[in-house]
C-alpha cells in the first residue's frame, strides 16, 4: 500500500501570523519576523511527513483564523 503524502495549504487572506501551526509543526515550519509561517523547504504548500500527520490535523482544527487546510 502506497503512503499518501498530504500537503498543508495556507490561506494567506485569513492568516494573521499567530504562529500556532509553527508551534505544532516545528519540523515543517519556522516563523518570520512577524509571526507568519515559513516552510523550511520554501514550499507554498509544504508536504507533511507521515509522522507529523496528527499534528497537522490538530493545527488545521486549532487555527484561530481557519487558514489551514490539508490536501491529499
């Protein structure tokens, strides 16, 4: 069975830089000087490692601005 790699989409019109996603997914994101998430690999829709999938789902659920969405 193949592993499905999920990607995380950020709706930049909603994001206000609170940084919760960077706290929950430190292996995927860092934060810029204003608190906005930056993917470590520079991707606009970073791949989520399988071991971080549960943290990605938590970030989507807990984003205060509903700016995150998981893509298959």
